[in-house]
C-alpha cells in the first residue's frame, strides 16, 4: 500500500470501502476531486477500472457487489456524470445491491456563485438511492458505506464536499445516534422480532401439517441461506420455483428444482395444483405486473430487515422470521402427495415446450437454438449474464446452473444494457490464472472465495441488438483488460419484445421498433475484439469453441428469427403457459386417486 497525498475526504471514503472488503472501483472520472478518489484508491490497493459510460460503470459496481458481497464502488463527476449514472443506480436499488456512488459536487461554499453543472444532487440521489450523503471526513464516509450495506442493501450517493463539516451528523444530516430501524431502539426491536418469529413458526407449522401439495418459491433472500435450503428440501419431494436472481439456490440437477417463478404463466402447472405456496425471501420487485389468482393459501416468509411484501401476492399471509427456522418447519412436515420428481417433470416439460415452440426460417437461428448450443459448449461453471429483451424469455429458463451467482440479470429494473457491463465485472471478479504468453497479464482481483485456485471460468453475455447498441463501447473496456468474455448478440435488427406488444394500429409502425441491419462482428473487430457472424448451429458451435479458447473478448453476431418470439411469449406469459403436465395438474391428480 502506497502513501497517499489525496485530500481527507477522498482518503476517508476509500478507507471505509477497504474496511468493507471492496477491491474494485469503476467509473468515468471528471476533474480533480474525482481523480483524488482514484489516486487514494490506487494507494490503498483498490483497482480502478475506467469505463465508457456512467450507467455501465454503475452496473459493473453493482455486479461486483452481487458476486463478492462487498460494496461496489463507482466514481462519477458532478452534474452530467451523476445524472448519467441514474439507470445503474436504479438497477442496484431494485436488486438490493450495496453500491457507493462517489460523486464530485459543487461545494456548498461555492453554491451561491457557481451554476455550471450544479443540480440538486441530494434530491436526485434520494429519488433512486437509499440515501444521499455529504462526505467530508471519516465519519460520514463510514456512515455512507454502512447505510449501503444495511439490510435491505442498496445504493448510496456520496457527494464529496471537503468544505462541509459532517463530523457531528449522520447521513441524513441528523444527529448520528444509531438506532435499529424506524427510530426503534435495538433491544425493543429484537424483542418484537422474537415474538413475531414464534407466532410465525406456529402458523407455518399448522399450514404445513395440513398441506399435501406444497410448493416453495425461492427468492433473493434465500441466496445467503443456500446451504440450509438444500439441506431442508433435498429428497423431500417438494417442488421449488426460483426467481431470476435466486437461480441455483437448488442446483438445476436437483429433483426439486422446478424452474422459474416470474409472475407469468410458465409456473402455472405447479401453482394451480398446489394447496400451499410458501415464499422464502421473495422480493416482489422481481415479479412482472400480473394477477396472483392461485387458489392455494400463500405464506410469504421474509427475514427481519428485508424489504417487506407490498401486496403483489393477493391475500397472502406475511411472516417475518429467520428463513432457517421456516425451513426447519418445512423439513419436519409430512411427506407431500406430489408424484415422484414433480419439480423436475415440470421444469423439463417447460424446457421441451420452449425448445419446440417455433422453428426459425432458413438462414436464421431460433433463439432457443442459440441458448441450447451455448449451454452445450460452455463448461458448467460458466457465468452467464442476460440482458432484458425477448431473448431473456429463453435464456433464463434454458440456461442450467449448479449454484447461485452463475446466471445474472437485472431482475427488479429489467434494464437493457446490463449484460456486457455485468460480464466485464464478473470476469474481473474471477480468480487470477497464469498468462500463457510472455506478455504480462493485467492484474486481477480474486473476488470469489469459493473458486480460489480453480481455473478461470468463462463469462458469456446474452444480449439483444438493442442492449448491445447501448453499451457497444464497453467492448473496448473488455479488450483493454484482456477479459475472456463471449458476447452473444441475438441480432434481429429490432426491439422484438416491444414489437410483440405493439398493436397493429395507433402505436406506430415498423419505425417504432425496427433498426437497420448492423454487423456487430465488424463493430467488435473495429474495437479490437474478435468477431464472428453465425446463422447455423454448426457455425455457432464452432465460433463458441474458438471464443472459449481465446484470452480476450469475442462478439458472436447470431442472426435470429424474430418470428419465433410470439410463441415463446405465449408460453412464458400467455395462455399457452396454462398447460397440463401429466401427473401434476389437479385434474390428473383426481383421476389417479379415483382409480
């Protein structure tokens, strides 16, 4: 660690981040104060990664937080820099990821004199972040990081202003006395939580004893309890549906792993046949706007400090208690009346229906073919990042994972432009590996303790042409950092998901949803990456094989047929998803018992 000559405010925020375990910082710096933070970070052993855009940099920081558990850090300049980062901040907010956004600001001492680039950054920050904090010294810096990490985690704006004295105030400008939450003293809150947990255990136990066909919904809150979930559910025969972010809590190889719950209709076969639905750590921000109209009793279990349910689950009973205790109740329940491997049967049926939903025109690929071929070519430990868009409807259910953190998407905000920045951060968080050439490799940050000493896993980014167009310049970032990233662009020259939703009249024509054809393979080459254009499974498999053996990034420009997407949409969110699966539906269950 080098001696730093940075001002106290810069040193303070960096020291607080180091104390919390942060080892990477992303950003697009402005002038002196931003560069002071970058210099202090370098002196403290935090690696700074220059990005091309502030939203991309913030998504990188959020992904780093997602994979490591340490706060993400991003540096932006005042005014336009912070404003440009808002989409990334909103992503971190809705996916509950701790990110400290370090922003330069017009000093309070100059506020009456300077109007250039001066906006109300505190108000802007509070509209999307947990808090906006003015940082001048160690106490406010420590508070900013602590607020970002406190449950529910989220982004905090740290407005750097060395002219302010924040030593006597907390992050909201009030006296800094610590309370447990909502102004309640910690001992009182703990007593209330204990009483709520006791009542919750009794209610849940009664419901579980009466149930014959329970289904578990696993959400983000279940990720830290992965070991307990697996111990409680393995071999129990209770199907478990995962939200996007919870994928891998149960490995897809497990008999109980039943696929996705999104608020769509793909989960209908199990939920319509259930007589008890128990949500474990489910965050409603992950679920699409839809009606919850299943007849089974629904019980939602969230841990103290988590975002409480807000009413999306109509008629649900809400319990606040440790998930480990709720899992113990489930494990002690009676043997369920589901047919053998009901969860696996439901997931495999959905995958078969997706794979057969539509056939691409000659000279093009079906999006399902792209995902299936990539999964077959890539090793199991591959990390996949998925952009929002029509391709997400096939990538998320068809990409199988062995553990959490191997399939990443912007779930709460569902923003486009996520996959490539997230892939860059994921690649930086992988363990270091020897460089095969004589040219020294850039330093890497070993951020994933569970894979220390293992070979570097590849990272795949699934993105549409719209999302890649928003972040195309970040390919240069991956080239500059020599990252082994494979970007697969589902190229159909349009916003296919929006096209499906577009009415024939009154909502614009093709000009509202279509682009001109773009060669992303050629664009990748211009940015220094390898590029390949493919239109068949054989070409795709060959391109993937070469890309996975390459040290640097590759962009695979896959020509996909957008005519395949309406059938996929109908299976995922329409009436086609309300299908009967042999042995699972209520009707088939009644016939079995009538024999």
